[in-house]
C-alpha cells in the first residue's frame, strides 16, 4: 500500500499543477482547495505540513484540483466568496463579488465619513448582496434596499444578509432597477452589467462559463444599464444624495457624460482600483 502523502507535499503538488495550467494565484488556490477537501479553515493548515492526508481527502483534493484546472473559479467550487472581509454564498444566478468592487465601498466611505448617520441606501443589481451588506456593516444606523432582476439572485442576497445578521436593516426585492421605488436615498450604488455583447467570447473562461450573462452583458455598447440607471438617479436620490457606479475599463468618459446629462454633479475623476483602473464613478444630486 502506498504511503499517504503529507499535507505539505500535496499542497506543493497542487500548486505546481495550477501554476503549470496558468492559474494566476496557484499557491492561494491550492491552499483554499486543500482546506476545503479536508473540511477545515485555510489557517488550520499552518504547521501541519508533515501530517498525513487521508486517502479520501487526497482524492477529494485532486477532484477539486481538476475542476480548477478546467477553468472553474475557486469561489464557484467552494460555493462562497469573500468580500470586504465578509463571506457570501454564491448561486449560479449571481456574480462572484470581486476585489475591484470593494473600490465602491471605499469611495462611499470617503464621501460619507459620518458613520453613525441613519442613511437610506440602495444597491441596484445587488447579486449576492455583497455591496449592500458591506455598507450596512460600515454604517450601523443605515437601512437599505437591494434590487435584482433575478428572483434566484434576490433569494441568495436575502440569505447572505441574514447570514450576517443584517436582515433587520436590509430588504431585497425583485425589480427592473429602481423603477418601482420612491426616492429619498442618501446613497445609491451599483455594479451593473457593462460588457459589450461582442466581448463575451474573449472573456476568461472563469467569467464566460460561470458568471450569469444577465449580470454581465449590457447591449451592443455595454452602456444600456448605465443609461437606465443614470436617467433615474435624479428621482431616486435625495437632494445632496450620492451615487457610486462601478465602471468597466475605459468607460469613464461615456458614463460620466450620461450622469452629467441627467443633471448630477461629478465628484472628481473616478476612483481607481488596486490595478489602476478607473473603477468607481461618484456623483451628487444638487
């Protein structure tokens, strides 16, 4: 009978296989997948390099490894993804919340430094509810609404708010952007679809094959969602209210023109994400 591999050896093997497959973060992915196979937290792997890995766990780790090499994102494999230090369960009908979108939370906090205000928040296209949940955590006196066109995504968002003890301050509804809502919101945030239809084929398989097209594609020019949202922002926002919109790469000029055309005042250039991409466009209703 072959000797059981040690945890350290298996992790090195998985890391090498992921690196050879061109995965961007092979060490991190190997650690997350191995911990999942063992049924423990990633931090529990520390100091256990010489521990033998049971045969069943080793087989499970190799099965997970094959899925990742095949292009399935780690978040989809694990069924959840971290955002703003909170964990969110995914569904096939939600995007994976990504670090770039945390730029919107940073922008909102910079523009609204009084954390104790009883703000009214609105998240258009809420998906997992990650943006709304992060803002409710940072503004403990705030209440908020998340809207999504997908009933399945709305169900996932409700579950995630409840998971973090936020269901009492956050409501999730199904709708066509904010058309069914009254106004008076102090902060409106959105990570809308912004991919052009002809760009889908060129997207990474992690996105193209695993994220829902409804949450990705916004017409032939990628601006359809921005047009609808921008036109409604003057009605949705309270006087002095702030909108923070996520941008796709290179979209700042077009979206800024739509927002200004709707009568809002831009609050400087878009805030860049960690990769230097203009990511969070901020505007205020006069």
